[in-house]
C-alpha cells in the first residue's frame, strides 16, 4: 500500500519509515529536514512543512493511509505546531473529502489520559511538558471533532531500545492501568499495522511495553 508518514526525520517517525519499508509498503515522507536513510526505490522523501497546505496536500495525494508522527525534538517550549497542523489537516480534508485513515501520534498524558498518569509522571508533565502536551491535547480535540477517519495513539515514555513486537494496547482508560515506557520501534510497528488494518478507528489507544 501507499503510506504517507508526516514528521519522518527522527524519533518514532523515522522508525515508522523503517518498519513500513520492511513490510514492503511504498512510503512518501514529509519532514522539515533531510532523512538520513539509505536510498530505496519504495521511498519518496519530500522536504516541506506539515503546516503548509501545498506541502501537505502533495504528501498525501496518493496515500492509502497516513501516519502522523510530528515532534518538537527535545524542546519543552510552548508550541502551536500540533494544533496548527490539525486545523490545516481538517481544512484539507474538507476540500478533498479524504476518507483514508489517519493514525496520529500524541502521547500518554494528552487529553483525559493525563489523569491516569502515575504521581511521578504527573509531576514531570506539570513542570516540564505541560505546554507541549497542552497543544497535543488541542490537536486531539480538533481531530476528534472533524470528519477525518482517525485514530489517536498515546504511547508511554519513549525509549530507543530494540524492536520487540511485544507491547500492550489499551483502548480504555482505567484506574491503575500503569502505562509505562515503550520502545519507539514498537510504537512504529503498531502504527504501521494499524495503517494496514485499522481496527481502532475513532479510538484513543495507549501503548506500553509492560
């Protein structure tokens, strides 16, 4: 299938490119910087901005599914990247009547999930990640209230350990759910498989290796 991956130059996005190619998909990427990846006949890389309508439209024009893995790197400064992108994506969908699935990465701590974090993680978010996750929450709200065919993916604390293909998927929030850390490669595996077979459309899915 034809997969578009937005925010593909690093982190989960880059791992998603690797996993999609391993699973023999044709991949188009959109990122602000070059992707450090070997040349591959199934890979088309576009340099551009996810908040530029022309760039966004071009990246998804031939897609069967889209994976969104936008990130701000290690920056904890206030941002509007996520909400600006979400508003533009909804606008593009309204113009094109796009019906294929969008698998969208945020993080456990966005939206209502923040109340289900451990005490330590609540402190971490309050003092370090509050502003970034406030905008991720806005993105979730905009997407959920749109006509997009969406799934919101909320992994726990991201790590760079090796791919295991062993992770827990929760589609409900509940007391004591204990969403811990997860490898970026495992998040990528889940998102690619959901793009292939979207079983959790219109759901918020939480991911953890434990």
